[in-house]
C-alpha cells in the first residue's frame, strides 16, 4: 500500500500531465483558428452540406422522375394561378357575353314579334 503522501504526489503528477495535454490542445486549436478563421470553417461546412443535399436531390429526382414532374407542374400551376384563372375567366366571360348577346337578340326578336301580333 502506498502512503497518502505517495498517492498525493502521484495524483498531482497525473493532474499536471492532464493540464499539459489540455494546454497543448488549446495551442493546436488556436494555431488552427489562426490559419483558417471561424467564418471560413462555417462557410466550408455549409457548402459541403449544400453539395451533399444537392447530390441527394439529384439522386432522388433520377429515381422518381414522374413524381418530380408532377410536383414541378403543381408548383408552376400554384405560382401562376392568378394569371391562369384570369385567362380562364376571360375565356368563360367572352363565351358568357356572347351567350348573353344571343339571348338578348332572341328576346328582342320575340318581343318585336309579340308586339307585331
């Protein structure tokens, strides 16, 4: 068995060794940060993540062409729903206006015939 003084010296030596390791790690991190800043590191990580996501999206699109085409079509129709609905309303409105004009002419002719009789 070791005496308390021997354990204390051994524990102190372990503590000092751990402190040297932590200081060495801090020096390495500081040197690495001086070489490449935090902004550069963040930009690289975001860029790498974006490229990986793009690769995944391309792989999915190649495997599911029909679903991707349907989704794009739905998105385009949604984005241009206003102009499309306006054009459809104009087409239907013109047809309805022509039908109303025909109905008015028929009604006028019917009224004229009724007055003449």
